C-alpha cells in the first residue's frame, strides 16, 4: 500500500512517530493509501527548516520570488492529468470537475499571486507642511495554512500562493481526508526551484498536527478554511497568542429567485449552484427561495431536471455527481434528510443513497435531493448540511425573503435572480453575506475580496486582501 510522506526542508520524509492513518477512495469505499499522522515533533522540524529558509526567501526580490512561483504554476500545468486523476480519486468528485475547476484553479492561484506581488505597493500619506508617512509591508515570518477536503488543491494553493508570494515561509496542512494532491505538490515546488524549507507540507489529523501548528509560538499567522466549530476553536486558541487570523468557515447560502428572472439561465445555473461537487462547495446555495407566482413552475422544472441528473463513479464521463467525500459525511447528510422529514418536509426527489455496481458498490453516493414544506427557521434550514440537499420555499415580498435569507448564523454567499436592476442592487445591499452573485453563480475574479460575515468567518482572502493579510504593515513618518 502506498505511503504518503511529509515534505519538510525540501525533502519527502516519514512522520517521526511512524504512525499512519488510512486514506479512503470515496468512489469504492476502500483504503488505497496511508497518510502520515504527524505530530508536534514534525511541526518542530518543519519550523526549524522554515526559520533557516526565511532570511533567504524574504530577502529575495519580488521578481525572483515571482519567477519561482510561475514555474511552480507551470509545473502543475505540466502534470495536469496526474493531478486531475489524483484529486478525483482522493475526493470522489467527477474527473471532469477536477479537470475543469480544481486543478486549473490551483495553476491560476500560483500564477495570479506570482504576478500580483510584482504590482503590490504600499501607501503614503502626505501631511501638508508637516511631513510624509510611508507604509512598509513586510512578510510576517512563518505562517500556517490549514485547508479542508472539498476543493483540496484549489483551497490549499489559494492560501499558500499569497503567503509565499509575500515572502513568508509556510507550514501547510491539507485535510487528512484528501491529502494526495498536496503530497504531489512538494515535488513540483522542489522542481520549480523553491528553496528548501520555504514550503513544508505536513499531513495528519487536525487534533494532532493541526493543533500543533496553531499552538506553535513561532508560527505568527494562521490562515484557515474549514468548519465553523474548528474555526471557533482555532480563534480561541491562537488569538491569545496574538497570531494574525484569517478564518473562512461554513455557510448556509440563500438562492433568491424572483418571478421576473431569466428562467432558463436561472434554472440551469441553480442546478449547478445546488449540486456542483455533490453540493460540497462552501458557496453552493442550499436554501432556494422562489417568489410565489413562479413557485409551481420552478418546482416542476427543477425537480424534473434533478431527477435526471446522473450520479455515477467519478471516472464516468456522464457523471454530474460523483461520490461524497467519506462514509461519516454521507451518513451526516442522510441524517439531515431524516431530520427534514421529522420537521415536516416532503422529499420531492432523491433523499437516499445510490447503489452502484461493483467495484463501486461500497462507494458513498447520494441522489441529489430537493425538499419542500419546511419552515425557514427549522434546523434543516439553519444548519450546514454540505451535501447534495436543497430546500425550496416560496415567498411573497422582498422584505419577507430578506428576513428568511438573513436568518441563519452564517453569511458567506448569496445568489439573486431578477431582471429588475434596482431591486437587484437593493437586495444585494441588504443581504448579510460576504459575496453576492446577481443573475450568476461562482463567477470568480481572483482580485475580489473573498470571505464571509457572521459565523462564516473573519477576514477576507483574494487579491490585495490576501497580500495584506500575509504582510505586516509598518508606518514610517518623516518630518519636513
Ligand atoms: P474541518 O474544520 O473539519 O477541517 C478543516 C481543516 O482543519 C482540516 O485540515 C482539519 O484537519 C483541520 N483541523 C481540524 N481540527 C483542527 C484543530 N483542532 N486544529 C487545527 N486544525 C484542525 O472542515 P472540513 O470538514 O474539512 O471542511 C468542511 C467545512 O469547510 C464546511 O463547513 C465548509 O463550509 C467549510 N469551507 C469553507 C470555505 C470558505 O471559504 N468559507 C471553503 C471551503 C469549505
């Protein structure tokens, strides 16, 4: 059985403890590789390597760092097929999705921040007749990057790329549920000429190696994407140590559909925004609100389309949905369908596991599910399910739908469908959400602020926001 390794100080190595955990293939439900279960001693080795590398990397010119990161981006591109196959196998997502979204985005993330850093400038503030302030933005030092399983390399690189571009050394931990593409990344970084110790990739559980990263005194900032409960724990642990924190957490996103929308565009996009990546994108809209005059037409057309959506093994080119990421996650998602029934909901389509033929008969497949008849404030409509399950709810007025949309603890993303320009902007303004898409979904410009409000997080990623997070501002005043 293949054993993955940590990547520390420019070399692959086994965890000091010799402990490994199983890595499951969601499509078959079988263990297919072993992951190092690293601990504080591995983190310590990585931090020492990063300390040695920091003076070299942080003092390198932005142009030189940029050149390394562009080569890194090209290195992933050159091994595209290998990365795509690995991501799909590790996560359960259709190969087509990994090929069109996940790995191309990882390539773009490195390329984007490699070019951004050579344009990154800081401010100056002139005081009439008194003097001038200028602000220096220097790298922080050693930073920790911790990412989840749903978009493995996509989100891993979304943190690492700006951290490295800004001149920091990185201790990074991918999810233990989807470690494989992060494991491959070490070699690509080495081949790109990244100096040893600048990027260290450690594998293992959150409660062991993740915990050791957030508690290490010399790791000065933590960029975390994952669940809200984990984010709360990280904030509670790391904030008293005065670490800089960026927390990208859970969501329960509303999709608001007014009767005057472009119906076909809305319907096709809503299918994607509900079920792309088996509904396991933090930006998926899981609560669909439909203006009452359109409700029956929407329900009939949407349910018909969802019922025809192909759930198959990830290598099947016809698969729109593949496997969800793990058995516990499948059980969690299905338990929410049961909860929805107890809360008075009616399952219009889906609601059960899909049984595929061997060798996929023990894989984790769920039929895309649409539920109606639930109160907006019941648990099913308030808690994050993070799977292929959506609810549909009619509304009568703008005021009512805003109340329902804003009723959860979360505030990550929202989608609004309408042809009324004034209403679109008015509703966007009133939504408690870090990201709003009008008549669209998941159109991403990497320069824009990315993140959520309320229990969806603290801080923003993307563009200058990320480069500002990964640098420390120092103001210098010069008297005339
Ligand atoms: P999770 O919180 O369980 O794990 C995320 C990462 O944190 C993993 O690498 C895990 O090992 C690590 N971790 C767990 N406990 C830790 C600890 N005590 N100390 C340090 N690290 C620890 O989340 P998940 O199940 O992997 O991901 C799903 C969640 O991520 C969902 O809630 C989803 O909404 C959220 N998410 C948010 C965004 C966003 O941009 N806001 C994007 C993707 C996913």
